[in-house]
C-alpha cells in the first residue's frame, strides 16, 4: 500500500490555494454514512409547487408551461424590500442591505427529467433563457452581479426534485467570483497573459482530463479539482457573462452541457447529484474574467459523499481522495446515449 500511495499538492490558480491529492484514500475501508440512489419520480406530481397547473406555496397558479418557466421566488434570500435602516453593530462588526431579486427557472414541465435527458434544443433554450434573464436583470438599479445555479439531488439539499435552477440578482458580488476575479487580474499583471486561457491550453496539452471539445467550447476535470468529479465547461472565447455568447456558441455550449451531464448520469446509471453554477464577473468590473460553468458533485463513490471535515473545515485546505486523471477517464468512458434512453 505504501509504495502505491500518492501525496502531493496541486496549485489552484483561480482560488490561489493548494489542494492536497491523496488518491489512494478512495479505496480505504468505509463503514460510515452512505446514501442510496433516489427513486425515479412520476412525470407529474400533484403536490409539486413547480409542476404546470399547480398552485405554488405563495398561492400563485403556475401556467401550463411547455418549455422553460421563470418566476420570482416565493421564498427569496434577497429582495427589493430589504430594510434601509439597519442596526449598526459595534466595531469590528459591520452590516449592509441584502438587496436584489431571486427567481426560479424550471428547466422542463416534466417532474421526472434531468438536464441530461433534455434534447440539445431544450438545453439551448435553457441557456437562451439565462441570457434573456441576464439582459433584463443587468438593467435593474443596484444590481451588481447575477448568480445562476442548479442544485440537483437530495444530498445537496434540494427541497423539490422538479428540475429547476435559480437566479440571484444582488447588490453585492459573491465571494467565489471575487476570488477568481482577483486571481485573473493578478495573473495578467504578473505574466501579461490570461489565466483561464492558460488553463485551457494546459488541459489541451495534457489531454488526460479532457471530457469534451469542439471549436467553441471545452469541458475537463481540472488539474486542481477539489471534488472527485468536478468539471469545468467553458466557451473558448473569453466572455465575462453568458449573455455575450453568440448563437453558434450557445448551441455549442448546449452540446457540451448535454455531454457532461449525460456522462454524470451514466457513470453509475442513476441521476447524478451536483451543484452547478455559472461563474461570471460583476457588471461594474469585467476585467479579464472568463465566464465558465462549474460542477461540484458531492459524491466520490456511488453511495459515498465527500465529507468536508478536519482538513477542509478545520484546516482550510481541500483534500481530494481521487486523482483528476482517473475520474476524467471514468467520465469519458461513461459518455454516449443516456442510460435511460438506451433502456427504451
């Protein structure tokens, strides 16, 4: 065992931190908590707040929508009615308004589908809706950034299995993207080059972590992946926001998004949980930011979560139990038609 053990640190240039890779730990004995694959829901659930024709928790009746459906969140985390007068805490504490707008984006009218099971045209319609929302939300007074994300699976805390994502238009920028923005600015100053372009070039040269590529987009498990099946999907042309993509790039991104999510589901022939977010710049400071989609899946094995414990929460450094090269090979092998389509 010792001679096969792997201990190394890999530099995460977008977060400017080290990731510990100890890939031999994936096969260590595990008698801790495990999770079961979820049962497939029905195509329609009369109790679901997001299904067409159903009444939401706030009392509004959903239309009989057939494509992508967007509405203001009935339980928003930020809102335009945030109070202006706040109690000022003593130093060193500070407080400010959490202003903005939160929306829900239903990917499909079917309660039992996933992003991976949508057609390419349907995935492109989701991306086009992201673009339309971006163009609308950037015009609202006070909006500094828009966070677009999808939480998929009970193990990431999804409160409703109906396929949906969310959009938060806020008067503040999000910490992850601030960190990435600062890293890309600093890299430009120090090297004269674009950081994300160099990441793409490095992945192309190595090749072992590549999942999908065409003329316009690229998908890979990054060299510095913190989660076992972490994936980046990015347009090759640098844009700071998703709404800057051209029509052919939207179609290319839809193909890439479909390919990645199908590989996820096919890996263990079950709906694959993840947190997917669009990494975008704030509106008031685009800089060198390169927009991309990041997937953070919580599972490291079919029934085992990647728990954040002593190294991550206590020490502040991620410890990866897998080698990105090995997990990328697994995902490549899982490509092709969706396993549910094969069964039909």
